[in-house]
């Protein structure tokens, strides 16, 4: 089954925004604050065909470190990765 990139983006954005890793949204940042990071995560999921939360956690750690300076190790992104992979799998 082919899943539309927009649907995957909506899932990733919802979960990243809910996680609010730098508390930007909690402190009044615009709703699109994490859109760039969400797009980068979607690109990784699609181009690398990521289906494992463990693998996704490593990519999220790299993306968030580079884009936001957020220094959680890969394990710190496990809950977010598991939710994203689970939501995509349930489509």
C-alpha cells in the first residue's frame, strides 16, 4: 500500500508538536515551529523505508541535534519514534 507523504507528515508533525522537545510551542511559538524538523523526519522515513522505532530514534536524534541543538541520545526519542511508527503502521 502506498501512503501519501502528507499523511505521514501529519502524523509526524502531530507527535513532534506534542513532544515539543524545546518547549517552544509551550512558550508561545507559532504552530509551524517544528515543521522543518518534521519534514526531515518524514524524508528519512520515506527514503530509508524506516519501519523500526529503534532506527527512527537514531535519525530523530541526529535531526534534532543538528537543527535545534537538542542533545537527547537516541534512546531519548524512543517514545516519539514508537508512536510515529505505530500510527503509520495503523493506516
